[in-house]
C-alpha cells in the first residue's frame, strides 16, 4: 500500500476491526520493522511519521 491508501486492521480472530489511512508505505514499513526510531529514520533517509495509522485517520468498526 502507499501513503494515503485505506488499509484494514485485522484482529487475532481474522476479522477486520478497523480501517485507516496509511501514513507510511508498506515497503518502507517492512524496511524499518523492528528498528529503533533513529535507525529506521537513517535507513529511510527521512523522519518517520508518528504512527503507521494515526488515530485521527482511523475508523473502528462495530461488530
């Protein structure tokens, strides 16, 4: 997915629990997963967003 795309959040039971707008592309997210903030920013060459899915851009789905 790309920045600004709508992505689903899947719970442990396999059901979608939320949808949100991506703040970081999936490829970049894969490259920095597990890294500390400074190392992740250095790997990407730019600062990271505060969250991959910010709560202001997140919709929790009712069950």
